[in-house]
């Protein structure tokens, strides 16, 4: 079996569509979810565990220690082979005004929701 630990909420999404959702061209947010844990299980027999962080790797025992955010439960999972994919974090350049209210990074659906909410609350008409 193949287990995927995903620290975020969404294992597969159309990141190129996020600006179109913010701009109102893609109205249905769910259209941006390309795959869900259930669809990945049905289609590829993958066990995708979202909102779960790998805390440590024990190479000698061939185990990983994981934390499930929803329950704050830690567990140990064995592995035969381990593939690391550490993900990414948006780069915010150290320029004057970068931390000003209304400046955002857009990397995932939660960032998109935050931007969309701010635009609606602030009454902004345009985003760059």
C-alpha cells in the first residue's frame, strides 16, 4: 500500500485556476479540487492523509512519527520505501511595505480564500 501524508487540506488542486476564482471567472470553488483523498483512493488505491505532518524519521526502524492535526494524535507508521517531498513556501521578498495589510502570497486554496475574503470585506475592486 502507498500512504501519502499531506500537511495541508488539499492533496491536489488547480493552482493555475486560483486567480480566475478570485477574479470571478471560476465561480465554483470546488472546481479547483482536482483530486480528493477519496478519489485518489478509488482511482489509484492511495491512502492520502491530509492535515497530517511527519515529525520525524527513524531510518534504522524504518518508521515515521506523524501528527494528525484534527485529533492531535501522534502515531508511528512503518515503511518499506520512503519518498520525501518537502513542498514549498511562498517567498516574500524583504522589500518595504511587504507586510502591509492587503499584501498576500497565493500558493494554495487557503491563501486564495483569504485573498477572496479580504477583497470582499475591503471593497477592493481590483487585485494585482
